[in-house]
């Protein structure tokens, strides 16, 4: 019986509710440490005559002084002790997971402790708790209604408690099926997505499906972090075997990388890191994936380039547009024109790569071989939007980097007027497969990864 609130009245109500629950036949009672302290050891002992008792400690703000909290809990003989704090950084998860190891090794305490972190950043501790000896872990019976599947545990901007008993709680199906939380051994290889936010990604579904398909003892975790210094230390403590990197860390992560490949050097950014004998090595599969997808689309072997007079137009001037310029350059395309909503930004972007620019309203006057759309317009949930009108879709082929939905309105309009189309989902899967191979050295199970992505996307309301 978790009692939220303070003061003697609330504590009395908690005690009374616990006693009623025990009398009604409840077999396991969760009693807050504050209620136990106010009721006294005799009352707790009396409760234990009718039901098993968990004495629990919650910190809804931070993770600190967990050993002092554990001493406070141990003062009451109990069937289980629960230590739950709030993760504000990745190393908080490590604190709790390491504590579980210590507690389970203490004489007479094996199997008595539950420990994990609340909050979106605490997801790794919830997923790994059982593998590190937590007696059990809490999960919501069902995913909150209408939540984006991969954010079922982290509805940023919404009520963080919607459908959940605690902030950051995962639902039971996700914990069991995606993360295999009950079957992970203590030394499972750990991978994940570093970023802030991370809840929008379908990478968790795709990479965990790949590990399952290859029967690999590995799991891919959401690693929400804004403090890279702390993340570096946490990565050693988990320890992580590799991770994907997303906004806003793709450039800043290079400060911690000891070896980077050509794609990283060309882009000045990395989206994939692997750990080899403690050293961080990086690649950029956003670019490598784009090159591979375009090669496949145009039927080019690894030695072939795009034709000499091939002309491309890129709509957008952000990070993905940058990757497109580098990828097209690697394929030998020298005729690239850029456009976007903010002429000054587009000019700055074009200058940095020595490219031409074109105004958005001039699109349509000239025909290109390829148009690449690199803005978020048309992305879920705004699927009815297209940045370009049919008359502006002026290319033999259109590549929309958006992968959710796999076929955007822009691609439908392009197809309707006879252009060939390439979906961002193709590129996403290609780059995810390259990440898998970079980390594991094994061939990626593309079919299963694609199925996982499709099912995840199909669940979107
Ligand atoms: P970004 O760095 O934030 O850049 C976004 C670009 O879109 C900027 O040029 C921005 O213009 C423009 N933009 C944003 N909202 C706009 C609007 N309402 N109207 C017109 N232009 C708008 O983002 P990014 O990383 O480049 O990502 C762009 C897209 O690529 C996203 O949809 C992302 O999901 C997709 N992507 C896909 C993959 C994949 O694997 N398939 C990989 C990476 C990215 P301002 O500069 O004026 O704001």
C-alpha cells in the first residue's frame, strides 16, 4: 500500500489501509518507510503475521545517499526492501544496479532487495534490475492509451504519470517482449541509444529484434542523457559495448572518441560508437547508410559513381541535409543545389559546401535527377502535410528522409506524377544494419529488423 503524502494524518491513513489490506487477504504489502517509522517495529511485525511486507524508500527528486536509505530500511525486519530513487543522469542507474550486487551478496539478504530508478533516464535500471538480482520489478499492466509505442515509458510533455504508477515506468509487454528483462543474464552485452530526447526512436524495437533474431546475448537500452561527462563514466560502469548517438550529441561525442573513420571525419559528427578494450571508436552510418541506399536505388556497384551530369536538389539545410551533401559527394555528384524556408540559413549552408541555392518558389522551373527532402514536414503525427506542392516536385526521383510514416504525402504526390521514390525507412534500416554489423561483426538480420520497424510504425495512432 504505497502512501503518497506526508504528515501524521497521511501516515495514520497508510497504517490503517495496510492493516485493512492485510485483513482483506492481501498477501504482499508495500509499506513506505515513513509509515513504518511512524507505526513502529511492533506494528510492522504484527502486519507480517498476516502478509509479507515490503518496506520501501522512494526519492522522487534525485538519487543520493542510497546506502543511508538502505540502513534506514534495514532497521525493520521485512520480507523485502525496496529502494527506488529518481535518475537525473545515467550514472544514477549504475548506483542502483551496483547496490543490488552488494545487497545480494550481504549475508541473509540475497533475493530480499528491489532497486531501480524512476524517471525517463532511469529506464536502463528498470530493464536490468532483474538481471542484477532485484527480487522483482514493477511494470504497468498495459501501455498508456494512444502513446507512441516507443515512448510508452516516456511521454515527454504529457502527464508523465498517465496510465503509470510511477514516472518512467515501462509497461509489462515492453519489458518482457522487447527487452526480455526476465531472461537477461547479469553479463548481457549492453547497447543503447544516447540522446536527449530518445523516446521518439524506433531503434529500440529494431535493434532488440536483431539481437533476438541472431540469438545474441545483448540488449539495446534507451539512454537519455544531457551530461556527456557523466555518460562517459556511466558507460564504463554498466559497462556498455556500443551505442547509437542522436540529437544533440552527434558532434560533442567526438570529444570522447579515440578513433574515428572517414565518414566521421567528413561529417564532423558520429552516430555510432563501439567500445574496444575501453577505447571508443566511431563511425557515421547516417552517411554510410545513405550512400548504400542510393547505390542500391541507382543500381551502382561500390566502384561506380553517379553520371557526370547528375543534378540533385536538397530541400532543407540541417544536419540530415549535411549528410546528404557528403553522401552525394561520395557518389561523385558535383551538381547539388540547396533550398529551404530561411534564405539566409540556406545561403550559409551552401557556402560551407560551395553549392548553389534556389528559392523555394522557383522549384519547378528546372528538372533535377533527384530531389532529397530533408525537413521534418510530413512526419508523424503531421502526416497530411507536404512542404512541396505537386508543381514543385521537379525531379525524376524523390528521396524523403522521413521514415515515419514510411510513405509520406510528398512521396505519394511524387509517385502520382511518375517520379521514382525512395523512403527514409529504407535508409534508416540500412544504417541500423550497419550499426549492428559495426558493433557485433555479424551480418544484420535485415528481414527481422524491417518487420520490427514496420510493426512499430503500424502501432502509431
Ligand atoms: P534539423 O537539423 O533540425 O534540420 C531541419 C531542417 O528542416 C532545417 O533546415 C529547418 O529549417 C527545416 N525545417 C524545419 N521545420 C520546417 C518547416 N516547418 N518548414 C520548412 N522547413 C523546415 O533536422 P535533421 O536532423 O536535418 O532532420 C531532418 C529530417 O530528416 C527529419 O525528418 C528526420 O527525421 C530525417 N532523418 C531521417 C533519417 C533516416 O535514417 N531516415 C536520418 C536523419 C534524419 P530552419 O533551419 O529554418 O529551422
